[in-house]
C-alpha cells in the first residue's frame, strides 16, 4: 500500500513510546503528572502515545535522569527503535516552521541558447532562516527527509517558484520536483495546477524537471506523473543524464522534452575523451526523440565551444551567471 503524503497526515504529530524498565516507567509517570491529559494517552502500564513536543521533552528528561536505553519509540508507520535514535529528527524540526510559514524564496539561473539568448530560467529554492539568512536547498531537503516531510517541502518550493516567477511571461521556467514524494498525481499536484491557472500562466512556458530519479524504483509511476504533466500542456526535462540510474535507457523510456547532460560530463569535456563519448551519446538520444539537448554546469569557454560545435541546443552554468535573486534578461 502506498504511504499517504505528509500533507494529508494528521496534523497532530506524535509517537508511541514503550518503556521496558518498571522503575523508569514509574519515573515517567511522575514526570507526566505536570502535562495536560489530552497531550498523551496511556495504552498500558508501560506503553503510551504522546504529542511530539512532550516526546522531545521526555528525551531530555531521560538524558539527564537516566533510563534512555530501556525506552523505545515509533513514529507513524515506523518500527520501534531506541529513543536516542530520534535526536536527528528533533534537530531537524525547524523545517516544519519553514514549510508552515512558507519562508521560501526563489533564485534564477538563466538557460541560454546557442546564439547566447536567454530563453528560460531554472527556478531554485532557498529557505529563509529566522535571522533572514538563506538556507541552501541541500540543507532544506536533508532536514525534510529526516522529518518525513519531503512532499510538503517539495510542494511548498513548487508553489513558491510559480508564484514568484509569475511575472516572467516570455521565458521557459524550469521547476524541479521530486517524483518519489508524489503519491497520486491527480491529488498531489492539484494545488500546483490550480495556482498556475489562477495566475493565467501559459502551461507551455513551464518545464517540470525530474530530479533524484536514481531513487525511483517504480518507473511506471514516474511515467504516470509525467503523463499527467504533459496532458495538462506542460513540458518536462530529465536532469543529470549520464549519472547513476539516469542512463540512456531511462532517457529513451521517459522521452522528455529536454535532456540535461550532467555537470560531471560538461566540465572538462573539451579535453576528456570519455566525457566526449557520453556527451555524444546523450545528444544522439535526444535527437532520436526530438528533444532539446541542454548542457548544465558550463563553467569554461572551451567546454562551451566544444558542446556548441557538437550540436547542443541549450546551456546553463556559472560561465553565464550564478543563481541570483532576479532573472537575468541578457548575457553580456
């Protein structure tokens, strides 16, 4: 059975806790006398359910007063594990506030044609900390992964990107999404489609970019998501082609509108025969399915010149511009 997405789960997050030591159970019974009875439920003399803020408090209590080695807990849909193993989850709890308060901004990196024209932007999300510092995407998504909030964060970033870029009407907009976080496209993507319609954006302008396909085991499900996008008039791209499971075979199976050669094969391609071989194979596969070939991570002029001569259609990377707060209109 497919797990329900983390937006559809009960809003009260809690844990089932089992205490194996009778003495520790008695200690906790005294400790719990100060909490409201609605915050926890006694299942039996050694097992109870408690809300998350109490659970984290119990972790501190046991750390000071001892007995943590005899206490085990389980989150929703998880197996029991020692309470000490929930430290990472507690430390990542800040991501819930980022999602709830929608503290997400968008940076833009230009997509450039062979002629040097800016034809689109990749929309890259950043978190906004309480001190207004920017939180990089890797940190955001690692915290969401620990908290089992991938879909909620992915959805929040998607909606923020669409909202923030709604004023860009004459360029392609590349929006990343994590396929493993989407369970039922018709339900999980409904708010995305609705927002695009409310903003009167042209679906043909939007390119949904598949990331982390190396973790997608259900290719049929991924194809269902992509078919849903295409049926609504959107384009889609496959990222990091050439690495991991994003091989030529997967490329031909998914048949994207845009194929992105991974940065690993772009950097140094002008002098590396093995990288040149992969660049040629990806380009040939793109041509065979009438897709555009995009080289990402371009940083050196000689690599750009080689890929241009080879026949790549689009380019992206620090050679042109780093991701920035406002869309670049022209490349100097």
